[in-house]
C-alpha cells in the first residue's frame, strides 16, 4: 500500500512539475543561438528526462505486489 501511494505521489509530482522545467529549456533551445556542442548536450539531457518520465507513467499492477524473499533465498538455521 505504501509503495502504491508513494508511486502515485512521485508520478504526479514528476508529471506536474516536468512541463514547467522542460518548456523553458525547449524555448531557449529553439529561440536563442547556442553553441552547437552545448545545444546538443542540453537536447540530449532533455530527451533523457522525457524518456524516463514516459516510462514512469504506467506501472503495471504486478509491480505493487510484495515478494516473499524467503521463498527465493535459502536460509541456514
């Protein structure tokens, strides 16, 4: 339950705040003259952030299940 709520909260924050970060960077990239190397680095970082956030949007329900690790890790007692 905690993991599900934590996931929802972090996803909501990421998807709410990201446009306010990405939009100005994209505006600067499109409307100002920047050196080619700097422009490339910023564009790559922006693409990386957007890719990661796209992956965070839809987590499958099976990811919320708790794993019984004692079933997979042998214990010596």
